[in-house]
């Protein structure tokens, strides 16, 4: 890991609030605070599609198994399944008066799970938005059971529900679908901080789905539980005074990544060097030990060699197939046999080479004009330029290629809060802008008045000159 920037993609003018990768890693779905959603080609950095919404967008998610549609969660509006061609499918609300919802696809992209502020989870088919299952998290008051977020595991049928009562509940999606509408599935685990009663900002599963990681909303701290028995395994503390914004887990390796105050923190295990893996006969010693040399140890033929291990020579005669590429299990899904042949696993980058003027050399086919030729061209053709080596290098420098123009789609939403501002944006800058505009307008009027007074002075001077 070089910790260097692999690629910089510019698709939005305003801050980005949500990011989602496609299944093969070639497309990137982003949402910005300027109410736009973009589909970006990761390899080229071009924006393929741009969708403009009338209201703020809180979260976007690509379909886990398809590149043709994605899920959008607008502010105070039902979730929408939007197609790449601009088509849309609105996921109906369980309560028309409750528009504060959290929605996401399941692991295979067949269903859309939504949760509202009253602790109710509904499951709709992603193809036609038909309700297939629903249940309530708890039977308590609505103010204590509001669902803040939901996350699915990368492997298995598990998903977690982060609610306002500071408890993380882990469910099995197969059991939820089997219970049907108004079902009562029991959570497999209930995870919480019994000592500090911490509220959770963001929760996620590990890559293999065996651990649950949750970030505190009070401080920069990560709590990790074992999903099987519900035991708290580890607490990771970051810098004091920072507030956690987001946390994700690496899909393959045991690495967690958290964002706090604009700083990305990477958490991993300490790598212990295992020298015995390189040499099977190598033994690690805690302290020096006196070594007794055998009499025939350095002879050409070891007479004291154990003959019983000679039959293990057949192990070295195993045939190894070096032509066939075996799929990597970490990159394969649990219900698929092989990898995706179109997956983008590595991002090609070019090394940064400083191009100075001293190292430049003209191409062999280029010949700089002589002094007489320059004089001849200048004398007979005034419109022609004199080319030197620096001019030739400047004109033949590679200009950046033009980016592909994105297809723009305008999405209209009925009853959406058009005048609302995204939660990530504060109202203070807008007030400053208003005061600044008022000051500038006041300065403009004062300048205008000064010009008027000066024009009156000039008119009086002109009249005085004419009279004189």
C-alpha cells in the first residue's frame, strides 16, 4: 500500500455526499449537495450520465447485480429506483406522513429494504415495488425506535438495523422474507454499549460477514463485535476531540477505514514476520542456545541422516498446473463459481516524470531553420512565424483529450422539498453571502451616488467654462 492518490476524478462542483461502486468496479455512482447524481467511468474519469433532482439527495446505491439501475434516497421523499435511461420506480411508503426513511438493496439486488422513523422495516420487490414482507423492530415508542440506517453483509444473508434506541440488531433476510407481511422475526444478535450507552453513527460488516463494526457518534471510536456470539472483541480509539463521519471495512482484507475531520484513518493488524514460513527447518529462539555440532554434519555424505524421511521425496513430484488461472475465492460470490471477467481489479496509473526544458531534444526529422532561411522567410512572408526548438516543443506538446459529454437527465419529483438545503451544508455561509451581497449593493449605490455628484460637478464646470 503506497498511500498515494491513484486517480482524481472531477465530476461535481459542490461537495460529494454519497458514493457507491458498481459490481465490476468500472463505474462509480456519486451524489453531490447540488442535487445531482453522476455515473463515472473509473478507468477514463469521464462522466457518462448526470441526473438532476429538484431536492437534496441523502444516499445513492448501485444495484449489486446490474448496471442498468440504482437506488436514490431523496430528502423527505420516498426512495426511487432510477434507470440509466432516466426511468424511475417509486418505492411506496408504509406511512404517507413519515417521509424520513432509510433504503438499500439486498445483496443480490432483488429487493429494496426500507426503514422509517417509527421502527418499521418493509421489503419491496425491486422490479415492480410490490410489498413482500414487513415487520416492526420493537414495540416501544416511536421516538425511541427510529431506524437510522441499515447495512447488508457482503457474504451471507445477514443485515443489521441501527436504530435510535442505541441497539444494533442483526437479522437474517431469508427469515424476514419467510415471515411475510406483518411478520415477527427475531434478531439473531443485539449489540450495544452497555456501559456508555453510545449512539452509533455508522455500522458495517466485515468482509466475510463474521464481525460487526460500529462507529460512535460522540467520539472517534470503533467497536467490533463477533457476530456469532455477540461478544465485544475490540475497541479502537482515534484522536480525541474528533467526530466520526463514516466507517467501512475492506471487502477482502482485515482492514477498516474511518473518516473524521477530513482525515482518513486506516486500521489494520500489526504484521508479524514469520521467518519459519520461508524455511521449514528454521526455528525462532527467544535467547541464545549452545549448538552441538554433529560429527558428520558438514561431510559430503551425512552418515547420521535419518532414512525414514526418504519416502517423502514423492511429494516433490506433484504436477503443478501453471497455465490454468484459478479463481480467487475472495473475489467470488457465495452463489457463483467464478470471477467476473469484466471486473476492474487494478487501476493503471503512469509515473510522474518531471519534464524540464534541459532534457528536451528535438525529434530527428525536425531541422531548425538557419539564419539565412529565417531572414528569407521574414523578408518575403511577413505572416509566417519563425520556429525555434522551444516553439516546436510548445506547439507539439500533447494537449489533454476532450472529455466525453455526459448525458443529462432531469428527474421530477412531486411533493419534494425544493427549497430545502442538504444537511451537510450549514446556513452560515448563505447568511454571510447575503450580508456580503447587501454590503456590495450598498457599496454599489454609494459609488453610484459619488459618480452622480462628480457628474454634477463636471456639468457645473462645463457651464462655467461656456459662460466665461
